[in-house]
C-alpha cells in the first residue's frame, strides 16, 4: 500500500560520488533536497580503487574544489599517501593522486551530507519514478511516494547490477549490496535509452600473506600538495605502496583458463572500459608484452586489506588464486575479497543536454556512471553540474554549463553529450585540445570566480584566492622589469647548466624562459624576490616559460568561442538542408547541437557539412532580417 510522503525540490537517487556532490550542491544553493541510498552505511563508498585523482582525474578534483565541491576536502582529510604524477613531463599533465582510507572517506562523506542544511538522507530502495504534474513521483520499496520537482539519477553500477565470477553470476550491486532491478525496469518503461556497460575490480588480499621483500617500494612525495585550496596543513604520508609484475607463469594460467572467463565465453553482454581492462583482457590484447605491472596498495589505516591495482578479473575464484600466486611477493597470498566483473544499465549520453538534463524528460537528470562514464572523479563533477542545474531549474535561474575551453569538466560533459561513448568514458589529458590552459595548478583562476558567482565559495576562500592571484600578477610584472647584470657566479651557474653566459644585462623573465633554467635556480641572484607560496611560484614559472604556447592556445579558444556563439535554432530540420550528407543529417538530428561549435565536434559530421550548415543559417538570418 503506497502512502504520500515528504515532497522535495530535488531528489538524488544514489549516494556514491556523483550523488553526494549533486545533493550537496543543490542543498547549498537553497533547494529542499533528499538523497536516497540503499545503505546509509555505504555513502561515499569506494568499491574499486581506494584512491582519488590520477592523470587528468586530479585536474577534475581540483576544478570541483574551485567550484565549491566536497571531494577534494574529503580526500585531503583522509589521505594515506600522496604523489604528484608525471613530474618528468610538462606542467599540463602534472596530476595529483592520493591513496585514501576508504572507510574513513565514506564516514567523512556520510557526516557531510548528514550535517548539510536543507538535505535529508534516506535509506530506501527506489523502485519506480513516474512523471506527474509539475515534477516526478518517486516511489520506494516500502510504499512511500515522494513528489519531487526534479530528480537526479546517480545510480552508479547498481542499475540492473549483475556480478560475474567465472561461471557464476548473480544479481548484485558493488561490494555485495542490493542491485536496483526494479528501478531499471521503471526507467525502461519511461523510454530512456538504456544500454549495458561492464566494469570490474581486483581482489583484496591479506597484508600478512604478502612477502614485500620481493616487491619494489613506492613512497609518497616529500612535499605534499593538497587537492583543496582550503587545506592549509596537508596530512603526512603514513603508508608505503609496492609494485610487482606478472610473468610467463601468470600468462600461462590465464590462457589455459580463458574459456572460463565470462568476457570470452559470451556471458557478459556489457561493454567494458577500454583504458582499464581486466588482466585476462591485457594478456590477450597485448600478447607480446612480457609482463604487466601491479600496485599493492593499502585500503585503510585500520584494516589489513591490500588492493591489487591493475589486476581486475572475472575468472573463477580458484583461477584467480592460482594466477595471483605466480606473482613475486604473492606466492602465499590469501584473498579476502575475490575479483569480479559487474554489469549494469546506463544511459546513452547522446540523450543528455550539457546541463545533464535528459532530453525529452524535463526535470530528470543523469550523473556519473549512469551517464556512461567511469571513475569516482568523473562521477563527482557530473553530480555537481547536475545538482546545480536541478536547483537552478527549481529556483527559476539560468542554467549552468562549462565550456571545453574553461575546464576538463566542460570537456568531459561535451564529449559525452556530443560524441557519446562506445565504452565507459575515462578522462585523459589528451582529450582536451586546450590542456596547457587547463592545468591543475590554475584551476582556481579558471573556475573559482564561477564558484563564487554560484554562491558556493565562502568569503575566506575567496579572499585567499584574490591574494594568490595578486601575488602572481605582481611577481610576473616584477620579473619582466628586473634586470640581472653579468657576474662571475651567475655565469658559472649558467655554464654549469648548459646555457650561454651573459655579456650584458638580461631580464629575469627571459632567463626563466631558457629550457635549462627555472624560477627556483635563479633565486640566489634575485635579491628582491618576495617570499611566495609554492603554488604561486609554480604558476609564475609556468606562465612565463610557456607564454608563447599559452598565447597560441588562447587564440584557438577565441576561434572556438566564435563558433560557439553561432547558435542553431532548436526547431531546425536538418533533413531540409540541401548539401548535408546523409550521415551528417542523422547525427545532427540525434544530438541536436546548440551551436556550430558543438556541431563541429560530432563524430560523422565533416568540415564540409559544417560549411553547408553555416551557409544555411546565414541564409535563414538574412531572410528573417528582411
């Protein structure tokens, strides 16, 4: 028997990384919000890797923090080990990654949503959502009917979730939780364009069963860089990670049992992640590779569970035990939780607007793995965008979107809604054509003014940002006008570093641009240099050293913005445009791009098609003006 329960402005279904950021953002903007979870004990769970960040993913966390999100603060608070990746490469690809205490992180996020004013937390399985006048009716397993003006689907891998371990398969969410099967059927009845994706996770093993003497140690950084701009005193590294490798014996065990993998037997119909394949997939796809690396990482400070990163598998349990034991250091390993693959329903993201509202379903939004992405960080930023837009719709305010040129968040969402994805989408620096502009070190300058405008950046954080910005600008100006005179000591340094000595005076910014030199190495000769935070000094050096490249990318952004400003009428009929190829008409009708810039990024739409479209729109404009 159903009964009428509380009504809300925004309902968030799912309390993973997407759901948390969606609910917090909506509530902080003043919308009366509820977040539903199948288990209040698993809010913010990390069912896969116990880490935050990584290549390009660290950029997303920094951007989310600059906008007013929570993930960066939670990661800093519960960090076990921190490392800056890709330091041997240019600043565009430097990315922060931190090993996290997964249960402490979950506890932090649970408390954060519990404390948030205007946000109710409810443990309930949502079994049905239905369109009703002015919004949506959301029903629970226990018969509660909640009227909600907007709904955000942040279902992760729960929607129609099915676990595979060898020949065994059963309905389940991640970590043995209940799947959301009834909700999946409800969304199909609504007519949402759902499909099946697949992901997997490695085994967790007992620490005392590992012989670490046969592995390589991987320590954290000496200097800890936090994710959040509000973190003043980062935690210290408290753990070591370790590295080992597979070998011919590992390969032999897997190949002899490949027929028992549901990936190869045909049992799994969902498409798996291209950039995070299972070990059996790696063995097959990279047959010539002699070995594959694995990282042995702690799951928390108060547990003996160790995570085997890079070793996901859906092979039978006894096969998993056999191949893990071929790896140096794991000869006597004891598995606490076996590896598994999980298959789940998600939406084709072509069916979404840039606000993450589902086309044709006003007030219904998607976020995270429901949208076809993979990863905690990708989920969190989508949750934030969906939460802000759901709140703005209820409050009658202008919608919120981010451009490709402003952020990796904008790039991610534009890729999803414009290009779609044939497999779980993962953010990478190579996906952005503006990556030198979208560095993680300048996320605050790019996005904190937007977060402030939204009302999600407090006065203290804003004042600190303005101070950092002023310090950077003043220091760059000083370096451009400060001349170093030749001296014996300076020339000895220059020659020792393989660069030409000075015969006449030289501006400091010109010296910093030399490939062999940097901001820090010239400090002894720069007597007027102010004391600056490391984060400011890093920006100063990057903006001086890469000034020419940055200027060139800014020109590319201007051209892109020119195309983005050429709007396409919503009621346009591409079938009526003479000169468009059949494939272009099909793709344009499906995506319904908002502007020429978005249209130009659709797979299957050529530059010639764009030229035809621009000419057609100009003709429409001229006819309208007459």
